[in-house]
């Protein structure tokens, strides 16, 4: 994939999945793959955190584990 190393492409692809009926799960999968491909791209980490927060996945103290994931990745 020629555009594999561009975080904006991953973000747009995740937005497309979220808006076209693929749903949040498909968007989260795209962002996870993008985060593995580009660990230093903070925009991908923040977009994944926003998606998780919107889905209610950060309730109950999971923020600390996400925080560790961001800084230890």
C-alpha cells in the first residue's frame, strides 16, 4: 500500500467506516491497524481514544490502561 505511512489516510478510512454503515467496530479495527503501522502518530491514538470514549468503553477507570498503552507503545 503506497499510502500506508500517512496517518491522514488511516483517519479518513476510519471515518469512512464509521459513517458508511461499517460501524464503530470497523473504524476501531482500522485505527488499531494504523496505530500498529505508525506508533509515533499521535493523531491515530487520539482518534482511537475518542472512538472508545464515544462508545462508552472508557467507563470504570480504563483510562489509566489506555494512558499506559499510549505511552508504552
